[in-house]
């Protein structure tokens, strides 16, 4: 019997990873890496390497494209 291999990522590796869209922290959620800011989810390949390509990412509900998320980021940016 073979169980499906759950991807795992070393915590110290996870710590240096960031969302390519807004540089938000990524956290392991189920078998994906989810951005704590914009909610975009990134797949983890079978070999445990996260796929951080925006084109391959799963965008959060309501976002039509990653450029739209870029827009959210601009809007949420605090006034300096
Ligand atoms: Zn993000």
C-alpha cells in the first residue's frame, strides 16, 4: 500500500520564502503554500519544491489576474 506523499517543507526554508506578488509570508496550508496577505496559493511539487510562478499559482477568489492583486496591494499601501 502506498499512501499519497504529503509535501513537506523545512520550516527554515519556509521562512525565507515570500509571495512573488506582494512579498507576504507564505504558510503551509494543506498541500499548498498560501500567502498570508493576498491569499494566493502556490503548489508544492512532488519533490517538495514550491512552485512560486505566478502563472501556475491559484489566485484567491475574486481575483481575475495577478495584476488585479497588484492593484489591491497599491490600494492597501498605507500613506507615508
Ligand atoms: Zn501574496
